[in-house]
């Protein structure tokens, strides 16, 4: 059976460690929407660090899905699930277009789907995803 490859679930903070062109699915909170460029800046404060630091954040290019994205999904503070691809940022990108300085400088996400996360229990989500990723790592090592 031929079909598209499945997406890999990950934490937003793991995005820079993934290969370019990886198909991914992750959760993030809208920090801002850059109207001029069609980019969302998403963040997620995971893993939790002591002392508290600024959350990891990433640029998400939503130009390809703008017709299906609602105003609610672009609202600051909204939690969204993104399905997309890890892409390399061009060094020539305008600093103005690149978003806040805390955004990962080497990558962005090209979104193919942005959907509201709904009433997510963030702590439960983090625990389940962390445990699930650990099980997948153990299975890969055993093979």
C-alpha cells in the first residue's frame, strides 16, 4: 500500500534536532501572527527549566493553509496542533520577516494543517507524549 509517510509527533523544543524535510506534528501556543509574512510564532514552555527561561518558539509558515485557518487559530494565546514539514531558513531572510529573536534561527515549519487543540490538559499531554516517545526510542534500540 502506497501513501504518504506518517508524521512524527514531537515537542516544539525538539524541532531543531530533526532532519530537514521531516514530516512532524506538534502542539504550540500562538505568541503572535506576522500578517505581512503569513507566519505564526508558536511557543511551548517544555521542557520546564529552573530558573524559568523564555519558552522555545518557532516560525510556522501558514500561507499554504490560510484559506482554512480561522481567526480563532491565529489568536494570541490559542493552542494549536500543526502538521507540517521542517524547512531550512534562508540566511538572507530579512531580520524583520524572521520574527522575534528567540525563534529557532535555522529552521521554520511549513504548515499543511493547523487545527485548534481544544481544551488540552497541558501537563497530561506533556506526560503522555514524553512517555510515548520514550517507548518508541526503546523499541528502536531493541531492533
